[in-house]
């Protein structure tokens, strides 16, 4: 058509040029190189990981004296053999890198001992978690920062500037005697356990995410970005457990993203980042699944503290010789050596109303007036503080056989030999938790190891408000009741009034103008009568003095 339309003089010579032009204009691809050439990076995707991991192989110079007092590091390469019997394997290469990374962590932090706690999977990245115990009297600067008790250089400058601005600003107290004072006291938050209880151990996570490309060949070439965790990344300290946050973590279920700074959006409101939520889940999993053979730990005979709520101390039994594999298959041969977490989120019970009683004892003479104004509110608060029932739980070193059953009524633990092809005495034994899928214990004669590999959530069912495997969030609170209207002929001050009993308060109708005038006249008459009575009393007193 182009030849017929243009009618060139030499059609044969122009045919090839016209044909090429038509092909370029009508068959032009959107991105011709997208499906043919691979993208070129400035550096290979794994180069950053290699730069970090190569530092783990650095040996201290011979001129430097050997460091004494380093924390205890378990033989992960030996424990990995037990994990593989249970079906858990990080790979030989990554396991060795984990060992080197733990050695570096112990050299940099004041840790007495460390233990590989496990691995939690996330949507965009995974967490490798290490459990450590601080040395006696040692402080961790990272802990002060993550817990909000310490400030970085930038935060210190901002706080100093804010303080200087506050000093220059004019402080005018706002006091209005006509405004009613609040009668209700706010229950203060429970104090967190510092280096004891749920916060006895500190936890570090390694969340190094390396992006790489996977080519999926279907009908088109697709580029899919995924994340892989590599050992050797910097360890980040997790914050301590806050009792209120742990209470809320029992009511929500959020998958981890791999970003510690990710805000948790949930109901009930968590009001914290993923780091705090991860720490709460670690505490819950440890309290429910970390166990040891019966007799491995024993109570410390030197611990003679008789304080109320004191948690007994346990130590490793030097006379423990191990149990046979036949005995390890019995749940009665295993005990919890991590204390039970009470419903309030602590190991030791704390009276939430204790501050009421303490403030009343430390108060001044104005308390009587406040009590009269509050119509016995302070007395009710004192009664709460005195009658609060302490929460209790299973004692330390309680057997696994006493654990609550799983959601579907099955046992909380399943014990089996790792191999059926050889006698039990020649094969390791594994125990798996059904309430916390991913938690397991592997043992062989005198060796045992606890590890968790999962998504960080408990079994769907009991305790989570679940039905048929579906999450049902907590029910919203009841709608607040409005003030009730009362008729004129009814007595609003009558304690037997049914409306007053049900609602606790009554809204009366506004009086008319005539009713207000009558009330004012009655009020003035009453004041005049009181004034006349006072004058008569003064005159009578003067006459008695004259007589």
C-alpha cells in the first residue's frame, strides 16, 4: 500500500527501506530489552553480606593479650546434629557462621552465657534469636536505649533544647475553684521486672535481609524479589517485657514482617513496635516450652529467702547422670525450668492497687474532706487494695505431664524416637509442643537442646478466641449507658429507687421559671430563719453573761 500511495520512481530500490520503516512503526515493543537482558547491578547482591561475614573470621593479633572472662558459648556444631534428628537444620555453612557471630557477640557485650534460642519467620524477613544472661553488676548500653532509659546524642540535644525552651516559657498555673475535682484515681502501670523474672535474660536478634532475584519461567519472564536471612549481621537488642504489653499480646495475633520498627496495628491497641511484640512472644514461648530432664536442675540450698512472692533459685545438679532414652519418652521425666508467667504479665505477683493504700498512708489531713466529697471512693479503693487476690501458677520444675491440653483436646506434648529402624537406646528422642508449633526438645542420653523454629504464634484455638481455625478479635465493651430521666413525683435521692440502682446516676429535668423562683424564696426564707436563730442565740448568751 505504501508503494501504491507514494508511487516512487524506482519502487524496487525503495521497497526494502519502506518495509523496514513499517516494521519499526507497527511492531514496536514497549521495552525491547526487558525480556531479553538481565539487569546489571553495580555490585553483586551478596557482596554486602560477604563484607559483613568476612569480619567474623578475623583473629585477634598475637600482641593483644587473650581476653579473660568471656561468656560461655555452646557447641552449636554439636547441637546441630541433634537438631537435624528432629528435622531442623540451618545448614552447615550458616550454623558455623552463627557460631562465629555468637563469639563476636560475647566479645562485644558483657554476657555471662548465650544460647541460640531459635528462628522466627516473617513476611519480608526472618529473625535469628539469641538468649543471653548479663554478668553480675554489668550494664548494657543497648538495653538503656531500647528501653527508653538512655538517650543517643541526637535525642540528648533535642531534650536539652526542649528543656531550655520550657524554662524560658511563662508557666501560668490554671486553677479554677469552680471546676469539680476528679474523684477517680488512675491505676498506675505495673512495674516491670528488671533483670529478674521475665527479664532475667536479654535477647538479641539478627535480621539481615538480602534481596536476590528468582526467575520464574511460566508464560512470561517474571522478576520476584524475596528475602533471605544470613548470619553475621549486627545483633540488635530487644527491649524488656512490659506487663501491660504482654497482656495485650495474648489477645492479638499479628504476623511478623522482619522490621523491628514496624508499628503494630491491632485491637486491643498495642501501642508499640514489632520489637516489643516479638519480645513478648519470646517470653511466652520460653515459659511454655523450655524444659529439661527431671533432676538436671535442683533448688539452691543456699537460697533461704522467705520474702513474700520470692521466686526460688535453681542450679544445675552436679550429681545428675542423665536419663535413659526409654525414660525420656515419658512426659513425667521432663520439667519446666522457666517460671510460669502470671496473667498480669509478671513472674511474681504485684498488687495493682497497692499505690492506693500507700498514697492514703502518706497523705495529709485533707484526706477526710476528699473522702467526704468522693462519697466513700477512697474507702472502696482501700478495700480493693486489701482484698486483691494474688495470682498463682504452676510451681517451678513442674512436669510437662501437667501442662494444659492443646486446643483440640490432644496432649500438649508429643514424644517419639527420631528413628524406628534402631533400638530406642541408640536413637535421639524428640518432644514437640502442640500448643506452640515449632517448639521442640531433642535429647540423647545426657545431652538435650531446646529450640524454636516457627512463626511465633500459638496453636489456633484455646485462649485466643478462635473458632474453626479463624481468629475472632475480642468483643467490644458494652455501650455506655446514658443518664436516666426521673419524674418529679419520684425521689431521686432514695437509695431504693430502681433507676438509681440500675444506672448509678440520674438526670433530672430542668426546672421551670416558677419552680426556680419558689426554690429561691424557700432558700432565702431558710437563710433568714437561720440568721434570726443565730441572733437570738447571741442575745441569750449576752443576757446570761450580764446575770
